[in-house]
């Protein structure tokens, strides 16, 4: 595919650091990043990362601390945005982190906002959709919704750091999950030591 476009959605689950790290990496590439941030995600970014995000006047610097000219921001209310259409070709979409509310809406086929609609487009067009849920413990409803999305073709990639790569810091653990996420789009930034047996 000629189009090097990737949709990144941030929703209101804990784990905003994963989204921040993904965007830091993607903004250093030639991939056109289409970004959507939910209202709850803005609250979480402030609480967990001290990032004050103005969703009405968005500036990528407020999120990653640097300028980036490859990010296209879409308000979550803009249901007519380019990424809401299957004719707008992309590599797929990641929802990082993915709240249980978003998970439930996707499993039910709801399109109440742009995050939902863009994800629905990926499912119907058979494009890569990767969701990164961050919740514990998991209720039966959460597990059922994950199972349903998996059967529909989504990749469920929980934020579960491993330990076989000999992590020494929280950053190492964040990079482990981010590496697993970016692997789904064949993107390797050399963030972790891979298992060789």
C-alpha cells in the first residue's frame, strides 16, 4: 500500500504513558499519524502525565513535548473526518490505551464518536485494529467483549509487560509493551532485547 497512514486513538484508560511513547516514536517517521483523543483521555493525560491537552485547540507539543509535522489531529466529535470513511486508506488503527467503555462500544458495533467510527471502519475494511486494554481485574463482560473483538479480527494486546528482556526501569517496561504494539504494524524501533532462545 502506498499510503503510510496510521490512526492512533487515545481513550480514558490508565496507561497514558504508552500513548505518549508511541507518538514520540511515530512522529520521528514519515508515517502520517491521524490522532484522536477522547475527553476522558485528556483527563487521564493530565492526571498521569501532567499533560494539559486542549482538545479544541490541540498542539502536539502539549502531548509529546516536541513539534511534529506528520500528525493530523481530529476532534473526537468530528464524525465526518477522513478516518471515518473506508475510502480513506490507512495501515490500520491502534487504540492505546483502550478503555473498557470503548471496548464495549466496539464490541456492540456502536459509532457514538470518531474513535468508535474509525475502529468500525478498520473492522469492516479488514484493516489492522489493535486495542491495548489496561484494566485489572477483568470482569466477565470485559473478557466477552475482548473475545468478540478478537473473533471480528481485532488484535487484543493488553498492556502486560514481560520480564524476559531484563528490564531495569519503568521506561523499559513501557518500551516492551510499545514494541509489541508497533510489531503489529511491522515497525521496529529497537526498543527491547528480543528473545533468542
